[in-house]
C-alpha cells in the first residue's frame, strides 16, 4: 500500500490485497550460521540489560568483543557467566579511546546510549556498521518467525503483553520481550544454541522504545508494527516532537506491501513523519477505518481492514482489566494478531479476552485470591465497588485495603503526565488522595511541565500531595492553573505516604500516579512501586 497524507480528513490510500487463502508458515531453523562473525571484532556500547545480551550474542556468533560502559563501578558482566569467553571478551569501564570504535568491524549501540556520544553519529554517517541491539539480534533470527512490534508513548507494554497472551492461549509459540523484559538478543542466542529442527518460537512480540529506534534498522522488519500514540516525552533526548515522531515511525520504514502498519488517527506529528516514508505497506488506523474502532459503551471492537481481509467485530465485555483505555489496548492487540496471517480469526480471539492480564504496575480485576491486594495501574474506579461487583476480588499483591478502610493503589508506571491523566479519567466517582512527584519530564523546548492538564480531573478528589525533586514545580503549576482542592507538599515518597495516611478518610483511595520519572529517588519505576508497597504495609 502506498500512503499519502494530504490532510487528516482527506487521505489517499492505495491498498494491495493479500492472498485470500491463509497459510501457516513453514518454520525453519536460524538463517545464520552459529559462528558467522568469527574473525571479526564487535564493540558493544552500554552494558545494561540489552548491552549484556548483545555481548553474549556477539560471543555466541564467534566474534571478539569489546564491551564498554561509562560506569566504572559496573560489575554485572561478571555475574553473566561470561568467564569462559574471556579470551575473546575485553571489558572497558569508564573512559576509553574512541579509536576502538573506529577499528571495530561492527558497533552495537544499547538503547541507553545517545548517538551524540562517542562519535557514534559520525560513524553512522560515514557508512560504518553501527547497529541497534534489536537489529543485531534480528539479523540472525529465522525468517519464518513472524514479528509484532509495538511502540508509542504510553500503553506499549500492555498491548505487547495482550498480543502475546492471545497467541499463547491459542497455542502459538510466542516470545514477548524487547524493551519489555527480555532483550531480543536473548532469543537470538537460544536460536543459535537450539539443536532441534523445530524452532523455539513462531511469533516474537517486541515492545520497542524510541531509544531503540535511533539507529535506523535494516534487519528488524516486523510483520505488524503499531505506533499507539505520541505525546510529549523523552524530549530531553529527542529535542522536538518532530524528531520524536520521526524516530517512532522508523518502525514502519522497512515494511513491505504485505505487512500491516497501525497508527493513531489524526496525530499531526505522526502523519507528517509518515509522509517521509517511501515504502509500501497496509495501513490501519486506531479510531477510524480502515482500522479499528471501539464502542466503549457497548464494549465492542469493530475491525475493517479490507487489505488483509479483516471485517469483523470482537466483544470486549469479558475483559477483566480496569480502565476504558484497556479496551483499546485489547483491540489493537487483537488487530495485531489478525495481521500476522496465521489463520486466526476474531472468533478464536474472543475465547482469550477474559484471560488477558496486564503486566506489573497496571490495573487488573481478578477473582478467587487471598484478600490482601496491591493494584498495578489505575484507569477506573477502585474501591469496595469492585469487591462487591466481583465476589472474591482480591488480586493478591495488586491492591491493598488497610485496616482503616483506605485502598492504596500503585500506578508507579505512570511516568508522564498523559499516563496519569488517562488514569484520573476513570476515578471521578472515587474520592482519592493523589500522589504526584519525582523528576518531571520538562525539556528546554517545553513552556510548561504539563501538569496543568490535570487540574480538571483532580477536582473530584480529596487532595493532591506532591513529592520529590519536582514536587514544588508541580504544586506551583497546579495552583497557578486553578486547582480547587488542597495541594500539600512532601519531601520524598516516604513523607508523602505518611502524609496521605493522615488525610485519607474511610472509603478513600490513595493513588501513587506520579506523572514523573523516578530517578530522583529510585532506580526505575518498578523500584519506586516496590518501595511504595513496602511503605504502605509498614503502616499497619
């Protein structure tokens, strides 16, 4: 399909239909020999989870590896059982001579390393082999493995998880990872070491961050690629929304006309970025046809994508996940599965909807578990209402209701204002104490912190408590933009929890939905959520 955008209302779309007869692909083993890099040198920059996995993959492919990280105190590689490769592995921590990169046959860049560092942009522009960890892994994956790639500012972990669960429940061997959990390089290693003729996986569902797309990919070419949304985030790295959109849309850049690209309808930045693409692919919209629309009241997703032979409906009522936005997440996950051309239809997918579960730190309704609970992502009413609506609703380690009748909700995954806003939309009927704070994502090009957009949604609640490095900024922004409920300030998360306990009343909820990054106090949002849970339990 060739796509041309002239305006949001007037789009020219030329579709190329797929063959009507559906076939399940014949699966073969890895397409690359085990030691295809023997005699070559590979430099891996950044030794976080992805970098360590890429290092192990390069060694498994027979290369000599220089593993580099600016953190002089890093000791994680010693725990990765690489001692048997010490003859081909050199680890450099802290300062290093960038000439090492120029002398390497290939440079693999971890997502945490900007291209402005170490002369990487110059190397890339000069034609040297500079690859992302995703591309390095995809280079040797079997061509028979179909791939779903999901990106977006918010929701990508949930959509990727849902897609993986749908496939798994339908008996398809599936890997789910990437930016979510296990790096793609890990399954590439498994493919190399797998002795059976039958492959380990039929489908790989990969969550992709914008950082993983900064290096243009040549081998990472998904069968289905979804860009869920685009709102201001990571602008300290991408600088402008235009750059951010262009980076996200690289996910679509190597797709062919038999493959499916999914985009949100009416996003100006993404539409402009997509105009630059010269390749052909089938297009589906989120919120318009061709694509998927969701009727929230009826809880039904309607699919109309003639190019891939999909015209059907999917009932979402059985979904046991809180938050109306999760109906869209489930619908996009379903469309992604339909786009794989595996012979799966909506009738088969409908049998999996009630089994879908969100990843950690996102909201979920369960039944039949012990009655102490922590909830992992808000998005709708959480209180005794749900306990009464779903008998036995307890969801161990998801929501905690204390002895004072206060429900504590962990939404630490809300690391930007838009994620917090989405959750607040579903809390209008639940009096809550909202905890906002951490390290706000404000770049030099932004005029405000963005928290002013929460003022209207916050008016339904008991009060706001700000905390952390950006607490004073958030309080100032809310007050200057007409916040009508009390706004209290705490120094850190521990003080915020203690203050929330003193102001919350019986039947209230206390919701940690920070709208900020966690790095002022914590390693990541998971660490922040875990500490929050421990602090709450210590109040008993």
